[in-house]
């Protein structure tokens, strides 16, 4: 039985930022998708792919679409990169690109942590916001000086 995954897609993305924005869009739906093929790219090939989703590629030609209510997708992987799911819907370019539900949650948590850590940093005393942060503070205290 083929693998299935729950994916949130964006249509005709210009770059990876569009895909990640769709992943964070809680008003967008998740689709059940069946992985019909896995395309393993090098990191450089992957980076080129995400920079030019709308470029024609032979390996996407004629793939994708729906089988009943299940999208047919090509899984795109590369070392140390996010896994993407592409439904070209019969075309030869990445017409619909998405991320798995689990990856969307990781992006959301990472984004939430970034905002939280920025707010936390803004609440710390000035000495923790300077270059070297806590180590500068510790050296000043050890030297008997008032922390700046």
C-alpha cells in the first residue's frame, strides 16, 4: 500500500517563502496525499528547485492530480532540507507544493519560539542585551564593577 500524508498546499508558489506561509495559514485545508514517487535531490539541486518552482521539469511531467479524493504527489527530499510534496496536476512544473502536517506544526512552533525569545530578550536587563551577554555581566561582577 502506498504511503499517504496530510499536506497543506499552495498554488503556483514563487519560492519557498510562499510554501512556508501556506503551511502557517490556519485557514487553509490539509489534503490527504498519496506519495507516488520520491525524488531525492542533492542540496544544490533542491535549492535550485525551490528557487524556481515554475520551471518545467521532465520528472514532473504528467504526474499528480487526484485519484478519488486523494491527491497524487511526488515527494521531494534532500539532505538537511524540508521535505516537500508536489502535485503538478499533469503539468511539468510544481503547480501545487506543500508540506506535511507535522512539518507545518514544526514551522509554527519555530516561529512562535522566535517571537517568544525576542519578547523575552526585550524584557531582560540591558546588560543581557549587549555583546557577549551573560559572560560580560559575569566578568563585570567578578571584577567588582557595577554591571552596565
